[in-house]
């Protein structure tokens, strides 16, 4: 984001880093707007177990087939601000429970011609403003009510560090995996979870609606 601030200071967008910085900023806006406008609908109507199960497989299948059929004619350095805005619109779909945020943004990236690794990289970078925003909101809550962390300071810090390390390792593994493999494993995993959810519904262990 240093490049983004430099771009604002100079009032121009020149380097690749600046273009990607603006792509990340613009990519955060659609989800923020959609979340604010449709928050009540999302909480009341879109969290049904049967619907979540369906979305798990539907969007995994879309990712798989888009990845297999899409052309590859763009690299990471080709990303522009409007690219980020388009990916941000796709990212807003993840407000529907069961739609993977990373999955839907990678799908959008592959659809516009990014190679798998580049699509995964920009998807990861698009998550950073969201994570930072969530962390800031939590920090504000703690400032307003310090008692929420009373006696849990070390655990809170350890949780932040563990999340950062695990997130980095997962991304490193994903980038390495996608250099040689497609999203077939991801699809079959989501199908398995979908079948499990419907099995729980069918046996009465879990209701279809909440």
C-alpha cells in the first residue's frame, strides 16, 4: 500500500505497484457497499443450511470449469484498477454463505485470462484490506471496552501471530500447488461437504432451515 499512498501524493498512477495498489482499494468497495446494504437480508434469508450446501458445490463447479476452459493471456503485472473493481464485484458474491471468497475471486481472475498463480495472488491480496478492517474494528471494540480482553492479552496476541503464520503457509502451499494442478481437488472436497450436509438434513440431525 506504500505505492498507493505515493500515487495519491503525486496524483498519478504510473508503476505496476501503484496500479495494483489502486486495484486493491477499488476491489474492497463493492463488498463493503453490498454488505452494508444487504446485511439484514444476508442474516435473515441467505444462511439456510440447504442453500449453503448448494452454494458450496455450485461455485466450486463454476471455478473448476472456468479454470479448465478460460484462456491464459494475462500476467499479474497486467492488473489495473478497473481489474480490481471487477474482482471486487465478484468478491461481493461471497457475502452469500457457502460462496468461498478466495474461490469466487480466483474464478473471476481466471475468467479474465489471469494464470492460476496470478489469480490466486490477487485473491490473497484482496483479502488483506478485509482482514485489516476486521482487525481495526476489533481493536476499536477493545479500546471502548478493555474488559473484553481482561486476562487474555497473551492469548489474543498469540492468536494474531498464529493466524498470520498459518495464513502465510496456506497461501505459499496454494501457489505452489496451482503451478502444477487444477482445482479438481477443491471441487471434490466441496461436493463431499455438500453431500454430508444433505445427509445430516435427511437424517434429521440438522434442519434444512434456521
